[in-house]
C-alpha cells in the first residue's frame, strides 16, 4: 500500500469522525457502498478525483483539506479542525458573528 493512499485514507477518517459520521452514513451521502469508504480509509483503494470531491463535500471540507498530508498534526491543528468542523455548516451570518465574538475576546480588529 502506498504512503499517499494511507495518509489520504487517514485524513478522510479524521474528517468523517469530526463530522460525527459513520462509514455507512458517509457512504450513503456519497452514494457508494460502505466497503468503498472502508477501503479508502484503510488506504487500499484510491477513488477518482470526482469521487474525492463528493466525499469532501459530504464531509463539509474543501477538497484541498484532504490532501494536506503532514506527518504530524499539532494540538493546534486538531483544535482548528474541530472549530472549522463546527462552523463550516453554519450560515455566513453566523460565521461573521462568531468571528466578531472571537475578535472581541482576543482583542483584534477586523
């Protein structure tokens, strides 16, 4: 199994868990068999770019996020991923409000 396939699979699994989805739920959203998601996460299958785009959309992440394959993620990276996972599904108005609150808390201007 190639390193890229394994890391990509780990990234999909990471974002799937952040989204609170099972493999079956993700498979249903994408329109594939659960085994397809399982093979992807194990790194034993490499889907097409179009399928990866559908998976990213179902997870609420950018396609590019699936290809950020750093060796190790810091605690800061993980916390940022968790925050983004929560706000990505919100409206632009909600995200702007959250950003305003964050600026007020941390004393930064827009």
